């Protein structure tokens, strides 16, 4: 990997195109490399993982609405792309939209956390949709997905968006555009223009993840994927984009991020170097914000070992000592009253570690539906326990969160439970059980088991087996077989009406 110095340039300073970050990202995307076997295996895992969480969300309102929009507005004159749960073939930007919502709705797919947050599998719906529509094969799709992961992870390693209240999908637009560029074998010049446009159109504030979190949380990455498809289409037609998009004095860095004096070191693979960023990402065993994964495992363990901790009458208070990100995004440091509100939306509850810890402690388990049910959130003993839980930032957990050493990088925390009898229970966990360094790391077996669990009762058994067979043959799939990376189940209609 080579670090690239990125800063703001005044208009009178000449910044050659070849020295701009967008161009360097495009150069990575323009190179056609065959992925290493372990990278190929992980791409297959994540295609299965995305389909699993999409299946589990097929009947949810945001997914139904997005699918209906795609079917109504996405008529295509070409081959078209598939939409989860639909028999229709639609234009690729609308397939990226509908499938992006389905994948993101339950907050249940992969993650990478560093200087910023990300869900790199959000790249897959847009890249897959273009692959299906343009008749590419599984090998091309594989290379495109590898690029999408590489670009997003490398941006997330180095450029923080959230401290400036910019939503993390601002890194997704450029990465998805780059991944599509690799898929299609485009030249660096075309990819460069697409990346600039994709970034320009996908910067938005983090209010979508603040306060009463709305259904837009699932739509935000889908919108970025849709914009990436359209940006590549425009660039292929010879249309240009704002430049330099990152470094310009009125650009993203100068006005939305660290300002005119900003400097970043962005690591990118050198020419000919394998793209391995996907191996640094991790999926979720539980349907919740990633920073809650390890703490769910800790709460389950404590609740099963010490049942008396489940009764709020026994508890004085519970303090979760954790990282800055966890405290301020999903903890009491966010200062969001909704994080303690039993009437809050599911989207809010899955970003409330006090709620999540209370339910996991009491139930000794976590379920993507039952753990968020309104009657579960409103249970009086849960509400009482929930409101005794706070978070505090701990400098050491913050340091470990940002560590570049995989052996000490951590997303967990230490819990201190004060009981009314004066005793204290202290325990901690560094990484989730499913993390590569956790107690039960996810491998192909676990990805398939997750798919089977979430598809149970939604898909027929033959459909489950058909999809799993196709996904595991991804590198060898022909263009026509690529359409098999879809699932069909018995799902309701949207029941809503819009413009389309």
C-alpha cells in the first residue's frame, strides 16, 4: 500500500489531474487483477450474507416501497437487472435502489470501522445490477466487488466524515462508481469523472442517524448506489464532473470536512498489488449497529451466568465503558432522549446500546424481529433496567478502536454493574464472537447457516438450495447465470401509491 497526501488547493494552485485523489482511486479501479483465492471466498460469503439479510426484510415497508418504485419506474429497454422478491427485470439504477434498501433495512450485514464507519457490502447491489444489465459474467462481477470494497475501506481508513456530521455514504458513492468501472473495464479517465460525480451527489448530513431515526437510514446507501450507476452512465457518455472534487477550495474537504488546512494520508494499493481490503471487514451475527455486536455477546453471557442481573430490582446502575464512537453514536453520549424511549422506532432502537444491552441481558439471546417488537420494548421491567444503563467514553477503548494492529483493535468495552446489595460485577469483551478474532469466527458454514435461518419460512427449500448453489459458483457464472443471484418468495405488495 502507498499513502497519498491529500490537501486543499487554492484555485490559483495547479493540481494536475494525476495527483488528485479521485484520479488515484480511478487508477486502482481501472486495473484488472484476478483476486486471491481467499478474497474470492470472502466475496462469495458476502454475496450470501447480503441475500440473507435482504430475504429477512422482504416484507418490511421500506423494502416493499422501494421494490414497487423499481417495478413501476424502472422499465428497461435492455436486459435489465433482478430485484429481490420480484419477477421483474428493471433498469440497473432502480435495481440498485430496491436491492440496496433490502440489504440495509435490518442493519444486519458487514461493517468496517476506522476513521469513519461503513457497510462495504452496500457496494454489491449497484455493481451486481450493472453486471446483470450489461451481460457481464461472474468473473467480472467478482473483480468489480473487490474494487468496491477496496476503495471504500481505504477511504474509511483515512478520512473521517462523522465528526463533521456528514453521513458515511459519502465514501460509498465513489467506491461503487469505481467498482462499476472495474466491472465494465472502463478507462481511468471515465472512472475519474464518475467518481467525482458520485461523490458530489452523495454528500449529506448525519441527521438520518440522529434523534428519531427514520426509514431513510435504509434508503441512504441505496440512493448512493443509484447515484453511482447514473454517474458512470453519464461519464461513459463523455460528461464531466466537478474537479478537483476532493481538493478544490470549494470542494468536499474544504467546506464539508477538515477545512482549508486539512491533510489526509489515504492508503491505496500500488500497481499490480492485490486488493485485499475485504478481508479486513467483518459481518454481523446480530441485527444491530456493529458497535453493539460484542456488547450483545457480553450481555448474553452475563445474563445466562448470573440470572439475578436480569431483575432491575437488584440493579443500582450499569455503566458501559467503551469507545468514543460507541458512546456518542449509540450510547448515552448521543444525548438523544429517543434512545431511552420504549415507543421509539426500530431504526432508533438498533442504535441504542442501553436498550440493546438490557434486552440481551434479560433474554440471554438476540433476535432480529422479537428483540425489537413494540411489546418487547415496552415491557415494564425492561424499561426500568434500560433506564439504569449509561455509557462512558474510556480513553483506552477509544485507542483500541482506532488501532491499526488487528490483534488489539477492539469494538467492545467493559461493563460495571452495581447491585443494590453493594456488590459490583465487572466484565469486558474486545470483539464480537463472530469477529475473525472472536470466540466463534464466521466462515462459510456460518454464512450459509445465517442465510438458511433468515430464509426459513420466507423461501421454499428448493429456492434456498438453488440460490446457495449459484452464489458459491459466482466466479464461474455465465452472463445468463448471473440472473440467478436473486431470490423469489411469497411477499406482499407494497399497498402504497406514489407518483410512479
